[in-house]
C-alpha cells in the first residue's frame, strides 16, 4: 500500500496560515478571559466566605471555601494566564 500524496494549492496553504493565525488570536483572547473570570470568582467567593465566617454561618462558609478551593485548583491545572 503506497502512501497518499495530498496536493495543496497556494490558496489552501494561505488559508491554513490565516486560519491558524486567527485561531491562535482567538484562543489567546479566550484564555485571557478565562483567567479574568477565575480571578473574579476567587475574589468574590473568598470575600463572601470571610463575610460568612464573621457572621458565624458555617454552612455558607464551607460552601464558599469549597468554591474557592475548586477554582484555585482549576486555575493551577488549566493555567489560562500562561497560555
């Protein structure tokens, strides 16, 4: 079985380059927004957890602390600010 040869035109190559460039820009924008969203959720949930702690609401404090921990783990695993 002989390997297939794909002939590409200059148009196909130019299209692939433009597509890759645009895709890279869009992914950079997406990961930047994802990093900003994670930061917003972390700050909001941690402030709310501290407020719930001061008001002695243990259930709400636990849920908000869990939210902060999960978002922090996602932020480290995905690390959208680096991409």
